[in-house]
């Protein structure tokens, strides 16, 4: 395996691992009652962008 392919797979693995850890952190941090508040914050930010 040449260096470019190895670097590609290491980068892809790192991105997948980062996404998994981020999802786990959000699910651990956000309680069910906070999901509504988080959704409200996201919709407020989306309204500001428009």
C-alpha cells in the first residue's frame, strides 16, 4: 500500500472516529428535555441566517 492510500484511510478513519465521538458526546450531554431547547436554538439560528 503506497503512502497516499495509507494517508487516505487514516484520514477517513479519523473522521469517522471523530463523528462517532461527537455523536456520543451530544447524546450523553443532551437530556430529553434539552432536545426541545436545542431544536429551538437551531431554528432561531437558522432564522437569523435567512
